[in-house]
C-alpha cells in the first residue's frame, strides 16, 4: 500500500505551527498516544495525533466525499498529501486551518 510506512502519522509534514510557522513533528513514546510537537519548543502543549487526524478526516469527508473511498486502496497518508497543501494549527486542535490543493 502506498504511504504505508507513514500511516502511523498520516499528517506528518502537513501540520505547521501557527506561532513559529515551522512544521510539527510526530512524537512516539512507549505506552503513550502519538502526538505532534513543534521542534523549536515554542508550543507548551503537544497536539494529540488522534484528535487532529480525526478532525482532518472529517474535513476531507466534507471537502471530497467521493475520494474518501480511496483510503483503503492508497492509505490516508497518500490521500491527505494529494488533497492538502498544509494545515496550520494554533494553540488547540480545533484551531486548525487547512489549505487545500484541490
């Protein structure tokens, strides 16, 4: 499957910090849920990966309902990269602005 290696963090390289305008990086910790954080340390809180991914998935369903059926074939990572140029995230998960490619 395309994108299979990065499906653990399907929004990797798409999430950007609203404060410093740098890409958020995924963080894995044994026994902990996945998170995204700013490498510069400007953010005091990390972004819950499951929460932001759920929010983006809902936005994709609304924006391109016909394409959501392709997820099993190409994987969410590849689908998101085809549709989304970037996602700027503010201080909380719901403070996110998606820039669409199409």
